[in-house]
């Protein structure tokens, strides 16, 4: 990519040159996923968690029309406090860049940019997926994961989605789904979904070996490493499902669709669960960042 369009931070470039482990972090959660000041506090906590576990955090966003790989503290604050920040998936990158806008990148856009920069691991809360009752509404996260060599560490797909159909889509498109110290697909706010996984791994080294082997075999695309929300912050499945049904009913009543649907449902979940869903979200984000950093380090040892 031409330097007109993107800029790699000096600390990130030094780490790339030295072949040190890095972890990409999305920025949509800062501008669109959490309210202020929790969004800024969480973004900074994620970067600390990555550093404390041996890797360099690399938050990705669009700032004044330039794709930035690694943000300053001031840029994190800008995304956390400014209104009108575009939510940037892969399709939105050329629009935000050409118009000189600020944009917060989703998993799909962050995976794309991370791969261009040479970063192999991304940490997120939950990926997008197939929407409930709308099997043709598929998040751009899924095809990006299927086609791009980045390992995504998350707590499954957001539980407001259709998890069985999301797993079917990933299976069809050749994405291995690993459970980090779990035999079941995590359901974001809840630790278990009842849905089996392709393989369980209990150490970062096990995960790294599978990831590196996939790419060594010439198989394109990423690997999904799913990590359950920490037990002390998890919501019981029945509580979560009741809250999701209420949120979906509210969305239907208000005619909320498209890109606005997921943020609306997540905000409704916070209201319905009296903040428990937000606490679970923050806890799993920090835990995933720590696990991703350890996997990034193990991947360097597998080279």
C-alpha cells in the first residue's frame, strides 16, 4: 500500500523489523462499542494487557484519512471522545481515506490492515457472524477471516447472532475454530453455547503450532481461537438468551437494521442486564488481549 494511505508507528515498525510479537487491536469498540469513559479506559487496559504478556499492542484506525497502525494516547482519546467517527469495515476503508475522515475499524478492516503490515494475531471481543432470522445477512468479518492470514483471538461470535449458522459458515469456508481451554464454542457473555469446536488447545504453544501448520500447508485464511469469558464475569446462558430476545424485539419494533443493529442490540443488553453485559464485555476483552499476546509470542517461536 502506498505511504499516502497509511502510516506505521515507529514503535510498531521497530518491532516488525526485529521480528518481535505484535497484537493488532480493533478500534470500533472505542468509538462505537462502549460509552465514554469506559471506552478509553478499556482501550488503554487492552494495550497494557498485551504489553504485560510479552507483545506490542497495535491499535488500528483511520485518522484524518490515513490508516494508522499503532495509535498514540492522544489518538485513542480522540476516538473515544469525538462524535461522527465513521465505523469502518473493509468496504468503508476507501471512503474514509479518500474523504480524510476519522474511522474506527471493525474486525474485518483491522484483519485486512494487520495482514498488510505483517501482524499475525488480532485480539477482539467477539467477531460478527450470521444474524438471527436473516441467514443471508453475513458480517464482513467472516469472509475476511476466511481469506486473510491472521489468527483472531475472541470469545466467539457476539451472542446476539445465530451461532450455529455462523459456525456452519466458517466450516464451509475452511476456518479452523480452536477452543482455548474449552471444548465448546464460547457464547460471548456466557462461557458455553453447547456447540462443539474443531479442537481444544490448552497452551499458547498448541494454538501456535496449529496456526503455523495451516499456513505452512499453503492453506489461505485465518484461524479463530475462542476464549471463554472469565468465569467471575460470565452471564448464565438463560439470562443472556432472555435479554437477547428482549433486545431483538425492541430492534424490530423500532425498525433498527443494517450497521446500526449490532450497536443497538449491545446497548439494549447493557440496559436489560443492568450493566452485567458491559462488565462481561470488558473482562473478556482484557483476557483475550492477554491470551493473544502469549499466542503471538509462541508463533514467533514456531518460525
